[in-house]
C-alpha cells in the first residue's frame, strides 16, 4: 500500500523514494497511558476531599467554604484534562514510516521540539528482525514490538517499532526490502 507525499506532509522524502508504510502505535497504548494517568489524577482530588473533610473540624472557617473545594476540584479536573490531551497528542503525532530507502520514527508533538530517528538505505544492513510482546496482555492480543538488528559496525542498538498497529506488515515489508537489497547487490556484481 503506497502512499502519496501529499497524504503525509510531515514526511520529506528524496527523489525516487516511496512511502511504503505509515503506522502509529496501537491504540491500546493510548488507553493504557490514559488509564494509569486517570487513576493517579483522580486519586489526588479524592485524597484532598477526604483530607479537607477531616481537617474541617480543625480549621472550620477556612475549609468549610464550598468555593475552596470547588477551586480544588476545578484545578484537579483541569490538570486531568490537560494531561489526557497531552497523552493523546503525543500518540497521535507519532509515526513509524517505512520507505524503500529508510525506516523512520517521527514524533512531532513534543515539548522540546520534534524528534526523528532514521536509518537510511546505505546503513540498512539488517542482520535480524525479531518480534516480541512487552507483556502477557499484549501477547494475548497479538500486539508486538518489532526489533530490527543491524550489523555492529553500522548501529549498536536495534531500531524498535514499539507496539505498532500491525507488526506483521512491518516485518513483511522489511523482509521484502532485505530481499530487494540482496537482488540489487547480486545484479551489480554480475
């Protein structure tokens, strides 16, 4: 499934380079992060309310005012909504891109500016491709990370596609790129 460059204006490709695959992380990652954040941020106002009611006997004039409790709840709700929006935007603007000449991890929504990690064709001497699930729940749902290992001289650490939407498609595309690269080398030798 080849994409046009106008479909993804964030991605700049060179002449002759085609986008083969663009994926985000699986949406379950978004729900996991939001769920954990929700629990944490909802425990804070509950704790404040319980503490407020227990301290109301000690400080009756200050803490019995409903305006103060309203402000505390409004501040907690605002923090909750802002953090949930940040988690969603971070997930939404994070892409894994495979072209016929490179593999790219692009993250456009960051506090300190965009992040991009790329491995280009001349450095794509792939040694191994492995898939593994980060935990048991992901294993049951068939959600896997894809690890792309290179020869030690090009890159020490693997390029990791963390919980992409379809790990099998990424694995197949990378295998096809390896095969195409091998055929080009053989044709250049002959």
